[in-house]
């Protein structure tokens, strides 16, 4: 969703909920484990 620019239309928390996560912390932890970056860092580098 971030690659498609969804973060420009909705918050990262909204994207996390839409992806099935129940909390921002859990989403951030899982995202960082996979990418090595937090969602915010990823958006800053790739956004």
C-alpha cells in the first residue's frame, strides 16, 4: 500500500488497521522486522 502511495491519502495507522493490525506498535514492529525501517522512515526514503 505504501508503494502505491496510500500514505498520501490516509494515515499510517489507517493503513495498519486496513492490513489487519490492531495497534500501531504491532504494525511498526512487524514492518521494521521485514524492511529494517519504521514505516515513517520508509516513507521518508521512498515516498
